[in-house]
């Protein structure tokens, strides 16, 4: 049972435009959500997180939106840059010790 | 500030062998979590260690075991290796246990079982 789903395996965006990566979850007990970026041959790098008491969190070019009623979160990258090309994972936790990860979305930013 | 480091980077084992992977946590972090990432999948939680005790475990068999040392570094041991154990093994550290403290990942160890 996949509790965290990233339904788009890949996404291509032109440089300078907005990238929107989506993530859905099924467990209503999740209360902390994160996005990680992963380059080949490297470990995941933390990007941004959001607690369930918020619906938006911004950090520079990255904004995460949380819609609890829809059990949906999204990551917006504006403006997109070629260096943003990577695999993006969303993760969720429900007050326990572990993160549950989605399967990732490969973002390609075209110059 | 030193980030999370893991060793070795790669290794190749044969079925039935045993392997030990190592992780040094980020400075100031006392909690270490281990994840397995199979090809095309997201990381899957194996277990977490806090103050040298296992603090939680995912859906992995007992042949996956771990240790945490007083300096908060950690080992992952896998006995009786199977072909399906081939994966990227990731270690992550955090200030505290629990799921609301951000976990920072190391570069991983790529294990190939032949």
C-alpha cells in the first residue's frame, strides 16, 4: 500500500518558467511533510518542509503548499533553473520515527 | 560542520554473504536512520537508532540489524544476503528522534549482490 504517491514520473519545464511537482498521501495521521532533491550518485538533499498546521511555506525559489482536505501537497520552483534538474521526492511522517517516501519525479529544466 | 558520511561507496557481495555498512552522523546529531532505496523507488525505512538503542523499525527481516556507538556513528549489518538486497543504502541523521525533525542524508552505499 503506497501511502505517499507521486503520480508523475517525469516533468520537463523551460528555464525561467514555473515547475510544479505534486504529491498525494492517504494517511490522515501524517503531520509533517518534506521535499528532497536527489542527483545521481548522491544522497537526497533536504529542500523544504511543512507542518500540518500550515498551508504554505516558502524558501527562496521554493514554495510548498499543503491541502489537508485533499491530502495533497505540491512544490513550486520559480524560476526554474537547469541546475534544478534532478529527481524530487516527497516524504511524510506521522509523529513516528520514520519518513514514508514517494517514488520520485524526475524534473528536467530545459535551457 | 561535517555532513553525514557513509562508507564504503560501493561494494559487491555474493548471495549468502554478510555485509557491514557504516555511517557517521552530522555534527550535533544523536539520531541515525537507515533506508534502502531500490532502483526506481523511493527510500524505504529500515530502522532508527537513538542513544545506542533501536528506536523503531520498518518492515525488514531480522537479518537486517544495526548498531549505534557512543559517538552516534552507526552500522547496518545484513546477513545471508539475497539478490533483492541489491540497492542504495542511505543513512540519515537528525537532532532528535521522531518524525518532525528533519533528517539529513549521506551519499549512500551502493550494494550489489551477485
